[in-house]
C-alpha cells in the first residue's frame, strides 16, 4: 500500500484524481477536501472491488481509517494511496474545505 502526506497530496493533486473520504457521513458533511466523494469505511470494507483497477486517494480524519481502507482496496485490485495526516492535516494547513454532501 502506498502512502503520502498531506503536503505531497496537495502538491500533486489534479482535477481528475479520484479522492475517497472514508469518514462517516456526518464527519464528511462538516468539512472535506474539495472534490472528495464520501464512502464510509464500512462500505469500502464490504465492497472493495467497486474500485478494482482504479487509482484513487483515500483520506479520513488523520490517516488510520484511510490506511485500513487502502489495504482492503489494494487486495481487491485497486491502486490506492492513503493520505497520512488526513482531513485534519488538510484543514490545519489552511487549504480550502467544502461542506455538505456530494
């Protein structure tokens, strides 16, 4: 499983990157990386094949859940990158945040 920190993620971020936020819906709507889609960890674990063959960046609050999700996704044939530091690191660095559902 690959991992990168928030600074690396921000520096290499492109519009076409798939970003999956594995926090709960409530956490997600309160603030998330712009463009991220919400897929709570429980759903990722039960259906990791949904992203088979895809490169995606997985983010949570600080990095624990994203690492767990990335392991499941990699085992199912995806190419995940876990973002260490997560949404908390993104927000604390002063980067823009979206709110609400997506």
